C-alpha cells in the first residue's frame, strides 16, 4: 500500500468522494476505494427528520438532493428512503444540532422537519430542513450559514456586510448592483449602508473572481475618532502630519493631493503645509478589487508615483491604483464603481457592457456605457470622468461643468475657445460671471493632472526640477528654444537658469495626446460582466 501513495494522491473515496489520504483508508482488490470510516458506516439509521421509515445506506445510481444541505450529490453513498424519495448525505446525517456563527448573536438550531421557506440569508426558496433562530424568527439554508460576514466586492470601494434584512424606510433604491433587480428588504443581502449599495447574496458570491473575504479582526482603522465615532482628525499614511477634517472652503484653487480635482466637499487638510485630501480620497482602501478586473488581481494604492492611467491615458503624479500582477494602473478618477450617482443625473447609473446609442454628455456613439434604468440617459467613460470644476486661461474664474444650457438664444451656443457651435443639450464648461462657455474637449489641457510644485528627477540635469506653469514671463526652453508656455520643469537652485518644456524631456511612456482625441466616438476595450 505504501508503494502506491503517488497513485492515491489523486484518488478519492467512493463513499464520500473526498481525497483518500485525508484519513485512514483501505482498498479492495477491484480498486473500489473507501475510507475506513466510510466502510464502517451503519447500513441503516433512524433520523428525526424522517420518522416513517429507516434510511438505508445506498451507493446512489441516480441524483438525490439532500434534504439538509439542499445540494445534489452526483456519486457516492447516501442514506435514502426510496419509498418517500428522501435522502441525506452521509455527512449531513450527523449535522450539528446547534451552530453558532460570528455574525449573529444567537445560535441556530437544526429544525428536524422538512418545510417550505424563504431563506433569510440568500432570499431563495427552500424545501428542505432549515436551521432556525427562534429568537429572531430566522430560517436559513445550512450552506448559507458558512457565507462570509464581510467581503470586498469588485464593484464597490468599501467592505460590504451581510445582513438579514434592511429597513426599507432608510433607503431609496434597493437595486442589486450586479443583476440590476430589486433587493427584497425582508431577506438577506450584502450592503454598504453609507453608500446605499446593495447586492443579492448569490450575486455577490456567484464568482470567485469578483470578491474576497475580509478578516474583520485584522482590519486596521487608520482614523482617529471621537466618542461619536466621527473622524475629525486622521493619521493618513500618505502624509507625515496629522490631517484635520473641514467643510469650509476658503481657497477655491486648492486641489486634492489624491485625485487632483478641486476641493468641493468635506476634506482633510494639514495645518502645517499645503496638503489636502477629499474625505472620500482619504478613506480609500490600501487594497481593492476592480469590477472590470479579476478579484484575484488586487489593486494596491500607490502614492506620488508618475504614471499614465491605463483607462483614460492621462498622466499624473498623485495617487494611483496598480494591479499587483499585471501592473495595470488607474487614476482615482477612473477607479470608479460599476454603479454610482453623478451630479448630472438624479438616478443611479449602472454599467452595461453592451449598449448601442449615443452619450448624453457629449453625443458620441457608444458600444458600452453607464445607463440609467429608469430613464433613457447614458454616459460614456469619458464623460463619467470629467472634473466638476476646472481652470482655463480663457477665463479668470473657475469653470463649472454644466449639464444643460438654459439659454435658448442660438447665438450663445458657441464655444468661446474654438468658436465652433456646441449642442446646448450636451455637457459643457461655463462661467456664470463672465458668461464664458466651452466644449469639454477644448477646456481640458494636456498634463492637467500633474501637481504644480512637485519635483522630478531629470537625467540630464544634476538638480531636482520643479513643475511650473509660467503666467507672465515665458523664458525659452533649453531643448526646443521656444517660449515655455504650458507645463515646464524648472530648476529652483540659485544661479541655475535651467527650464524646459515637460514634453521635451518626458519619457515616451508618459507622453499625453490631446484630450480632443478622447471625444472621437471610439472606445476602449473593457472587461466586465454582461448585463
């Protein structure tokens, strides 16, 4: 027997259909292998859940669905009553009568009777022997008791938690983020209550590529909170000083050091230096999964790195998510969930992999996009990532992304940058003070997401170089000899007059094409689920 260990490593017990080497086994001459414990099973048992007849041990020749675990065993031993078509797996015959689970305060008891019920965890009808919590009035499948309490799903930023029911008056739209069907608030689901994010239990756990289990005991809290659990001060891993929470915007020109968008909502700031983070950016997880990428490929949050986003192809030197395996890199503006709400529409937008139509933001043709289930509104991935506020030298004020032009005077429907017509039903940037209006493609400059004042090591110069944009005086670039308008690198060392266009010295991998190319109607290939 010892000489056949290599053969037996792949062999399984014909009784329970698990690997033979898991326990003591023996094999009869015909090659019919059994664990010792399976060979010594009693030929019949009396069971509380079937009192009419004893259950006879059989080697199944047909498919029986176990009345406890509700799963069908294709091969192996079962205890069966052929007269009543009643069967139990040999493992389920000795199921524990009482089970304690971490995510519920009371134990679950095996209800030794076959009944019809709706499982309070998965919401699926069962006609089997359930586990019950008599205190809370819950009835659940045996297999559902082992579902994880908390998971990270590829379709959402935060950890989502399994719940047995939801209070309907606390939420507006309870729609599953994956199948886009309603989530019954009386049954179980996974949810993030702070984001109104819901998903059916079976949808969330339907593919191992979409989620991983979160160990809550090892989850670290990076936030310092008061007794009310409000994070008024944090110690963020991206900055050396403590950051304070505020919602008072004193300077409209301040940008988030994570996503490089203007500060427009609650944010954290450093009282010692010029450092700001949106509250949402400060709460981003160090590791996450993306809904369009396998969950086994975790994305790691990287800080202050130079990269070109694999989705929007914009260059930045702030926060990025990088796949730990394939090195795909995303800026924070593109690391969006598959369903979200934007300021340009009142309802939640869901990602649809197959869609034939036009974007409501720019009018470009689409073959996939983010669509509203309630009304005929769809956005492509370019318009989804448009900054809500931006600066441009066409106006001295900040331009605001505007979703509809209420001015019906046709002469006003022109872009003040390219001087061509624009569709008043499409999104555009506007300054109410100066009545300046412009296409999104005309406003968004190249290299607009590189932080001014940050440094860069350029191989042909011995000193660190600083990113600058000159306003009034444009010295000549030492490479192309043209005035340094736009983004430039300058040496701030005394008596060093080195200044060059960023585009003259940047690596080819960090070159950025004109943003007008984004709005050409062509779209990138994307991984996603069919909806």
